C-alpha cells in the first residue's frame, strides 16, 4: 500500500478504517521543507515493500496544526507505530531505519 497523505478532514475516518482491518498503522509527522522527513519517507517506502498488513499515514504539520497538538509533536520527523488503537509500539523523533521498524513490528 502506498503512503497516504492525511489532514484534519480525513484523519479520523482513515485511521479508524485501518484499525478495523487490524492493520499496523504508522503515522509520520513531517514537513515538505525537512530533509530528514524526506529520508524518513524513503525508509517508510522500503518498509511498505517488506510488510503487508501495514498502513502508512503521512501528516504535514503545516497543513494539520490540530493533529500536531493532539499527538504532542514538537520535532519532525516524528514517527508513531500503532499495533492497534490502544497499543503504541514506537514513538520516535528523527530517522528510523526500515529494518529497525520491521523488527519492532514483527516482535509485537
């Protein structure tokens, strides 16, 4: 599945649909002006090729300030991996390698 760009208007509907399908959900908070965010995007694309039951949702902070407050995002990129609605496997600032994310998801 490709990376889905989200904003405040489509966030709840999209994330709930992924949870209902029992998919691992990754939120990537970033900005178009951030080089590290671009690198994190490449790592997420690689991870998407490695794992199937995965939904990657990308949120540009300049377009979704309310979501940045809701998730207490202070730096970009910030990546949050949800096993399900109630379980966060990882919340990390900076670049995370695809192999490291794959390991965390598989061990959960």
